[in-house]
C-alpha cells in the first residue's frame, strides 16, 4: 500500500511540476481533505443505517442462515475459514449487499469480515489467502444492476436504456468467475 | 425499462422491510439492536476516515498533476491494437481510482457519442463489471492493518482488465 500511495503522491506532484500544473496540484492538496470530509458526511448516515439493519439481521439469525445456504460456495472460496465462523456470516452479508447494489451499505459488513479474517490470520500484517480471495471477489464487481448508469442512459436520450442490463450481468459473471479462478491459482503457493 | 426501474425502487425498502419483519418475528429487540449496529457503523466510519482522506488527496493529486493522463496515454498504444475503442482506455484507468470521475467520463461519452452508440454501450457495460480497486483495497486492508497485500492487487487489476475486454467483446457480439 505504501508504494501505491507513494506513487500517486510523488508521481502526481512531480508530473504537476514538469507540466507546470502546480496550481492545480495545490488545489488538490488543499481540497482533497475537504472532499473526503464531505463524502464522509454524506455516507456516514447511510453506513450507520445499514450497519443497524445488518445488526438486526445478524441477531435474528438471518445472516447465519444466509451463510449456511451458500455453504458449499463458502467452503470452496474460503476453505481455511471454519464452518459457522463469524467471518463467513459477514462475508455473506457483504456479498449480498454488493449483489443488490447497496453500495456503501456493503462497507460495514466488509470491514467486519476483514476483522474476523484477521483474527484467523497467522501472517500478522501480511494478508491471508482468505482475505485475498474475499477482496478479489469483491473487486470483480458483484453488482447486477447499475442503477446510476441506467439513469444516465435515460437522461442522455437512449431509446433503450436497459438493453445493456443482460450483457452487463453476463459480463459481471464472467469477471467474477475469472477473479475466483485467478485467486485460487495464486493461493496454491500456500499461505 | 419501467419494470427494472420500479424493481430498483423496491430493492432497498423491501430488503429493509424483510430484515425488520424477520427480526420482529424472531423476538429481536429491533430498535435497540438497530441503535447498537448504527453506533458500530459510525465507529467504522471514523476508523476509515483517515484512510479516505489519504486516498482522496492522493487521487486528486494524481489526477490534477496530469499523471493520470500520462498513464492513460501510455496504456492507449498498448491496448488499441487489441481493439480497444479510443475513449475506453481512459475510462478503464479512471474507473480503478474514482467512481465519481468515471461517471463524469461516462457522461462525456454519452454526450459525444450517444448512449446507444458502440462506445456508449461498451462504456455502460464496463461500468457494471469493473470496480474502484484502489479505494476498496485501501479501506479494507488498512481497516485491519494489513501491509503486505500479496496477490490481491494483481488479481484485481487483471480481473478488471478482463472485465473491459469482456465488455468490448460482448457488445461486439450482441450488436
């Protein structure tokens, strides 16, 4: 993470200097934090609401039931995570929220899942195989319906805004399957 | 179209209704539990706040300094022989770092080419099968103090690249 972040900062500032765009870079430095705070204010309420709803689902045993329903999938994706472990429940909740396109609502479950996975992690500050798998699946995009894209298609005069939905779902399935396969292959190297 | 938009209006309220009713039927003290969860949610937000600030500042510098353009221009000659349409290369790079910037570019493409053009369709499909990798990795890994991310980044980048290729290929196939 240090290297990626460093690349963005050092590379960005040096490029700005070479291209004579230091005024824009200055604005970026000063406004970036502000933008982040605005984003946090905007999302804090949403995250808190869904974390609350999630808790109800958790206490009612709904999330555990969900995790049990997709147990074969969980066994395949996360063989190192014991059955009935909390991590599986949060992963299931995160996948479900992503699937439904709840966006920010997926974050609390995702972070709880990472915390549970970290408890099982024997590598210290190095990611476990289960974490790599979880995030690869997460980042392969699970969302079936991209509502904002449909909205923009309508706004800019598409005659059939939803014609891309079917193709989008197929594309999402392909990338997820690909991501899973790739992470599986990488995990063969051991922890 | 109507059905899908109506459906999408139902997803969030119905999910909430379902969970709350399920909780009530199972004897959960729903309001108390909601508050407990909401409190944890807010704690999570505070925990990821520094990450978000660091992240957004870095992305803004990366964008405003012109490095993003350079990266895009470097990638363009590599992917154009593969049949990547001109505007798709920048979109696929921006999509990795910022969702809102990607939407901005998507709107540009819709305005220039139209949403029903080849470019507009590829961009639309792409948005649904790719993800903001940089953001997701930072938030989740830093929340638990992971420094060595092993093969997660290459896996995510390759998967997203495949997403773009699949989007181009499928749109070519269907239309």
